């Protein structure tokens, strides 16, 4: 699995976990990042991956880091 696949597999579920941990709705996060609700929903549903600047904004809104949201493993654990 490469990094792109890894991110696509883990980011959606981690967005949901982080949002729920803070008690935020999808609307709360969408407003905080300045995006339409449907755009944010696409990130949580895995229909679309956020651009880097949006991923950083989401991480900030969810009081975490972009790295934590994708739950990166050590470099040698992801096969090329």
C-alpha cells in the first residue's frame, strides 16, 4: 500500500473520530474551514481528499494535526 492509498483509507474515519471527540457537527467543521457542508461531507465519506491547505484547516478546527488525522505509520511500514 502506498501513502496515497493509506491516506484515502484512514483519513475519513479519523475525521469522524476527531469531530465526534469534540462534539462537533459536520456543519460546525464546514463553517470553521469556510467550505460548504457538502464539500466537508465528501471528505468524511471518502469521496474526495482535501487539498493540503484544507487538510491543515480541518486539523486546526479539530484541534489536532494533519499527520494525526491520517495516522501515518513509520515510513518503513508503508510499502511502495
